[in-house]
C-alpha cells in the first residue's frame, strides 16, 4: 500500500490545539499501521509561529518559545510552497475571525481546511457560499465536525442522512455542555441557581464571563450550522433566542459586576421551576424545525423520562427526527465539549482527508 503524508499547519495552541499536538504524537504508530504519516510543520498563535520542515515533536513548547518568530499568513504559504510539502491542511483551533478571513487565500494556495472555529459557518450566507465555491474551484476539502457537539458525529450523520434522501423534519437537543450541567443540576437539586452557576464556572464548564453561555448565542450558532447543513439558507438573525440573562444584568454590566450580582438570577429561575408540572424538569434546548424553517433556542419544561429529561452531568444530546425512523428520533449523546474530545474530533476530520488524497 502506498504511504500517504499529511502536513498540518496548526493555528491555535490553546486548550484544543495543544491537546491535538499531544494526540497526534501519541497516535503516530496507529497512523503508521495505516501507512499514514502525519507531520506538523507549522504551529502558530496570534503573534508567533514556529516553522520546522520535519514537524514538531514532544518538545514543541520549548521550541515554540525559543525559536518562534513573528509571522504573517504569507510567510506560512511561502514556507509550505518553498518546501513543497504535500497534502497540507490548515487546522483552525482558534476562535479568531482573522484566521477565517485567510481561509480562501489558504485554499487558493492548496490548503485543505479543518476547523473547530464556528465563525466561518455562521457568517452571512454570502461568505458561506463563497467559501464553498472556492473549495470546489480548487478541489479542496473543508471539515468542521467539531463545530457542533465537539467529537460527537452530528454533522456527518445529518449530512449523510440528507444526502441519502432521508426526510429530516426536526433536530432538537441540548447543544451546550455548560447549560446541560447547569439545568441538569438545578432541576435535580434544591439549590439556588446562582450556586449551581458558580459551581459550573468553578468546574471550568462555562466561559470566564458566564453570560456568553447564558446568552444562548453559542447554541444559536450551532443550530444555524445544522440548518445550513440541511440546505436552509438561514442567517444568525433568523434564530429566535431566549436569552437566560435578565435585561438588568446585560448591556453595561461588567463581568465582575455580573458575578457580584449573580444572586439576582435566583428569583426568576426559581419561578421557572415553580411552573413545572409533576415529572418535569427544565432544559435549555435548541430546536430546528426543517418543515417550518424555524430555529429556536429556549428554556422548556421536559418530561424527566424523555432522553433530554434524563440527561446528566455536562453531556450534550441531539435528537434527529427523520421519516425512516418514525416517531422515535435517532439520538446521539455524549460529551459535547472538552479539549480531549474536540482534539480527537479534529484528528478524525484529518483522517477523513486521507481517503481523498494521494
Ligand atoms: N474547548 C472546547 O471544549 C471546544 C469544543 C468545541 C469547539 N471548540 C472551539 O475550538 C476553538 C479553540 O478553543 P480553545 O478552548 O482551544 O481556545 P483557547 O484555549 O482560548 O486557544 C485559542 C488559541 O487560538 C490562538 N489564536 C487567537 N487568535 C489567533 C490568530 N489570529 N492566529 C492564530 N492563532 C490565534 C490563541 O493564541 P494567543 O494565545 O496568542 O491569543 C490560542 O493559542 C474555539 O473556536 C472553540 O469554540 C472548543
């Protein structure tokens, strides 16, 4: 069997990026058994890049801090082209729009793209379409399974059901690990909402400013990505989002002020709990009705015997309602966030590339 070489240019060496390097090093033997050689010739953060034709190894952190240099995207392209490295994939493990702005340039210069960054798939539909046109024109691949549900196979499953003519009527679920934890815990225990929120934050489940989770915008972005995957030409503004942040704590309130006033959340969420009927729990769900073309992010009462009602910990859960499955949805559940599962999901996308390259 002919051996294949893949060269990764890694943008972002934070939680996900650094875990990716570690996992790639650890999986080298597995790749070798399949005649695949995975090399990481460039790693970069927002200001500095480390270039090495042979690829980084376990000592990458020292190399990066000693030998990293300021760089521009053109330096990256020049290095790759100059060394004539085959099968190059730009891996975006940032949350940066700047990196996304370079995707088309990278594609034109022969790079495939694998991304954990949701921005490219949630900008306006014009950008979304232009990106896909460039990919077609230059015969390059774009994988982004980790955009929704981290390592869980959501996008791939939807895409293959859709491509096989399956009629998908609805996708519904708990899309956020942090909000899963918060409502699973808040519903099961008699504790104030603020205490549960602070606990979720201490466990590292929420963003440093928990309002980023509570705004519902991240769930909305994931919902939009799934809608577009099912050929709906929707924009972010089409998503109806019920934010969990009371108006008085949004806007001009700083993150520190929000933390100081977090107890003000207790009363409204206690009230939501009092409205529940026997056997119901609260869940923050994303719901895409393919039939009605609506996208909603909202706090709902859910039967505690349903798959969503039974969720525990910080798991995500996705229900796909499709004609061949009848009334029972196809359910995908598991850790929907975390650096280990996300990095593994990126590698799995990279491995998919080996099927289409020489
Ligand atoms: N963590 C998860 O569980 C998870 C799950 C699914 C998806 N994701 C997505 O994965 C991405 C990375 O998450 P993370 O948790 O690893 O973030 P992180 O720890 O904050 O790391 C971000 C990295 O991106 C770099 N970066 C920022 N702007 C850049 C630029 N213009 N060019 C090159 N590098 C740049 C940062 O470098 P500096 O230090 O120089 O700023 C840093 O190394 C995000 O889009 C996130 O939404 C994460």
